C-alpha cells in the first residue's frame, strides 16, 4: 500500500509539469486568437455577440473533453456563417438554437454509425469551392459594415447596394476597418518574435484604442449584461419542419466535413502516433458540443483548422490546451464584458473580410485548373454566393460526379500508319458500348490487306465493344489483312468472352508478367504458354530496345546469384535486357583458387571483355544450399563436392562473423544468418581474385553484396562488416571492398 502511495506522485507530477509547461501557454495563445474571431463570426451571422462566446466556451470544454482528437480546437466557424444567417432570417434566433441542437444529434448519429471516414469522400474541389464561396459572401456582407452600414441578406443586394453605401460612408468606421486590414495583411512580414502575438488580437485592440480617441462616433458591439445573462433556451419552430430538418442536416454535414478535414491536417502535423484522431469519437464529441451550445444559446460548433494549427504550433501536448482556452474565454466574458462593448463593429468587419478572403486559396484554384476541375470549382462558388450553401454543395457534387463518370468511361482510339503497309491501332481507357462510334470510325481508316498491330491498354471491356472488335478482326483477316493483338491492360478479350466483364486486380497483371504458368492446366506446356503471353503482351515493348542490342551487349554488372527459382534478378534490381551479365549456381558461390572453370570464364569475360562496372553477389533467405551446409548432411553426390566451396563461410559464421552478429540482431534465423555471412565471404573471395582486384584498382569496379528476403520481398545490403537497409537513391547499392 505504501509503495503505491509513494509511486503516485512520481507518475502524476511529470504529467502535470508537462501540461503546465506546454499546454498552459498554448491555451493562452489559442484563446487570444479565438476571442476576436468568435465575436466577429457572431456579428457576421446576425446572432447575439454572446452566442459566439458561448460557442467558443462549449467548443473548447465539451468538444475538447469528449472528442477523439487531443489537439483540435473547436468553436464558432466562418464556414457556418452563411447557413446560420439564413436560419436566423427565416426562423429567428431561438429556433436557430433548436436547429443547432438537432444538428448536434445528427452528428452523434454520424459518429455512432461509424461513417466518419465516409464524409471524407466528398470531392476536395467541392469543399474548397464551398469555403471560397462562403468567403466571398462574408467579404461582400462585411464591406457594408466596414463603411458604417448594415450587412445585407443576399450577395446580389450587397453588390448592387455598394454605390449607395459609398455615398453614405462613415469615415471613422472605414478608417478603423482599413486599419485592421492593414495590420493583418502586414503582420506576416514582421519579425518572428513579434508574430508570436496573434495578429487578430493586436488589430482589434489597436482599433479599439483608436476608437476611443477619434473625434467621430463609431458603432460598437452591443452586449447586454454578462455572458451568463445571455444564456437562453431554444424554441420550437411554428411549422416549416421540413426546412428545419434540412437546415439541421446542412449544419451537421458542413460542421462534420470541416471537423474531419481539420483532424486530417492536425494528424499530419503531429508526429506522435498516439495522438491520431478517432474520427467517429470526434463526431460524437462535436455533436454533443453542438447540442449543449444550442441548448444554452450558442452558435454551432466545429473544429476550426486555423485555431487547431495554432494550437499545435504553440506546443500543445494534450486536450488540456483546448479545454483551458474555453475556460479563459469564459472568464474573460464574465469579468471583462465592458471591454467587449468597446470593440468597434468596423474593426470586426475588417477582421472578417480578411478571414473571408483567406478562405479563397489561390493554390486550390490552381489545383482545380491543373486537374481539370475548374468548372466544378467555379460553378460551386457561383451557386454558393448567389443562391445558398446547400444548393452549391449539391451542384458541386453533381458536377464532380458527372466529370468523374465522363473520365471513367472515356476511351482513346487512334489508328495511324507507321510504315508502308503497317498500321497501329491503339485503344486506351475504358472500352464500352459508348466508345463504339469512335471505335468504328477509327477502324474504318485502316486499308484492307494491311498488317495491323492492335494495342489494347484497356482496364474495362464490355461485351458490346469486345464483339465489335472481334467482328472487325474477322472481317479484316478475311479481306487478306493480318492483325496482331498486344493486350497491355488488365481487361482482356478472352476474359470478356468467358464471363461478365469486370475490372481485374493488379495482381492478375503481375501473374501475367511473372508467371503465366500459374493459370495453365496440366495439358498446357507452361513455357509455351508463357512465350505466347510474352508475344501477346510485351514483346513489342522491348523489341526496339533489343534492336539496339542485337550487335552486342554492354551490361553494367556481373550478377552472381543462387539458382533458386524464387530469385529473379531483373525484378529485384528493376533492370532490363542488357543490364545484367548473370551467373547462377547453387548457393551463389565463387570457388577460391580458380577451381571452377565456368565461374572463372564468367569473371574474365565480364571484367576484361565486357568491362562491367560492378560485381554483385546476391544471396537469399531459405537457401537450400545453406541449409544443407549447416546441417552437415552428406548426399554422396556432386553436391557435397560443390558445397565444400562454402565451408569457409560456415567456419566464419561459427567464429562470429560481424555480418552474422548483425543478422542475428536484425531477427534473421540461423540459416539466413549463414546465408548473409556467405555473401560477405564471397565478396572477400572475389576481391582476392587477380582479375577482380585489377578491375577494382585500375577501373574502380565496385563489389556489392545483396540479400533477398523472400518472406518480405525486401533486399538488404551486405558488406564485409555488416548489413543495412537500402533506403534511398543517394548512396550506392553497397560499399566498395577496400
């Protein structure tokens, strides 16, 4: 008992100290950023000022405590300003609070239904366009407040009303609003130590102080009583339940999508895997916060990416930071309500104009243009600005889906003459009945009697297109022409004829490249089947390359490896014809003292005739030669005589060779440890060979060791001193033997 009591402070005090050292200062920074934004968003939505502060408190404390993220900061968000303003215009503030409660319930259902990741499937271009549209709406509305007027209900009214507002501008309000904009825009150019103080706070404080000395009157925030006095109950609507439900779902969707996108961004910034967000729990926490916020007269709540990133950059380590920031806002709103009343509306308008413009990201527009999604982006923005947010989201999603469908079913068909009497017909994409007009038009260009190479890089082929191609081929051959099929895509003519069309897994393509024998029956020669598949799918690709090599070879490396069928040198080295001069034997051995004529001939030919620049020895896991060597089994055959060349490797392994020690530490088994030592010993044997040594000293030939771990498909580097992962392209495959 006494032991537990003594240990308790030791485990709890470091955690408390860490929170004080990291989370406390981070919470203050986030509080200073959140305070002016929360007030400004409430003003922009036409809600009571206290509603923004209540939402900030609830978002910090409730969402921070119950959510699935330890670092996200929640509160009122600019992305919901437009829809909240529409709710207030239609139903009034009390019913808007009820809609917020309903939206929170919908979010809880989202979380319980475990569909959080499904919300991330919304096309990013639509989300970016929605935020940009919201930014435009906020900026248009707040321009009028900046000049001393009132925000108008629609973007069109805001645009058409600008001349009238300019004629009756209030100089004091305009000056303060522009002052805030200038400070916020210029803040990023100040020295880093100065920028540690939040720019929005400085801008609002400076504008508030300037308002006290200006000779003209300016309009200020209206806040009756303290924050506690402003707490109110929601009210049920008097009809229009369908619209109420639609508004609630809209708020829930927008708040959820913004929260999840923010969570993804925060997780990318955090290197600690233990801080990864539980997205479903996060939605439950956000939903609970919205129900509480709506129940006591607050705005809807969502995780805000700007505040969340500020929290991470400020050094927060736990959810204590976001919860404390809510506490600071509560204390400020109760104790310093008089300060809030001194804030000019124009100062908040300037702040919101900058926030709105920042929602329009030039990078998003460039990306939409680069990816061909600019039409989706522009249409979504226009509908959000001039109609409403929900319709804009629906239009954007519909256009994005239509564009996706068009891209999916698109196919390119091209028939062209490549030389006299030879034609090439290329079909690339998804070949369905929709492509038949284009297919027929291109095939009609091919003259009768020509020799045709029909290249099909097709990922999906339906029966209509398959039959059309097959009928054309038959008719063309009847007319004296020849057609050679080259099928490089995952969908094949033969597969479509055998059953329902389907997209094939990429593993099937790997089988076609590496092992067509896996699919053949006992009555078919696998080698013949493989050659047929090679002719059909890949011969034409390497034919030009082999044409260059027909008069001679210039390989880069002599590659000595085991005869084991699982080791495919060109695959594990990503090389092609003419790159490797390969020698294979049992156990990848280099007999010392020129005791093997075949290996001797290969070394001399590779180094003195082909001038290779490297010599590679590659072993592998589960090697039968190493297993026989370690077990000491005697077969009474030539294998015993051959494995005698590997006895130095066994002795070095038993003596504790550094490579064997490294292999043991890396988790390799005894046989594989011996295999790794064997590679290192063969490198030493190679270096002792006079032809190899002369190549190293005179031409800088590099000796390299590799080991292929079959179970993981990983290749590691082996030197005379140890093993290492091959993790990049900045260093050679292995170090030169010295």
